[in-house]
């Protein structure tokens, strides 16, 4: 992964973590969906799933 790609990946990762933290304030872990997390980020759902898939 190139430096620019790594920086973008890290930025999106932090955005996803922040979105989850906000959602945890109002919902339980089991209530939160991928769709809801994607709504809290600048990524579309498909892009979000790609980011998550790279870390599994």
C-alpha cells in the first residue's frame, strides 16, 4: 500500500471508530448496523465494507 493510500486508510479508519463511538452513546453494540455506521462517515456503504474487509 502506498504512503498516500495508507494515510487515506488510516483517516477512514479513525472516522469509522469515531462514528462507532457516537453510535455507542445512543445504541447497544447489537443494535448498530453497518448501514448506520456508514451514514456517520463520508464513505458509502460499499467503500466501508471494503475497509472493514481489509482488516479481517
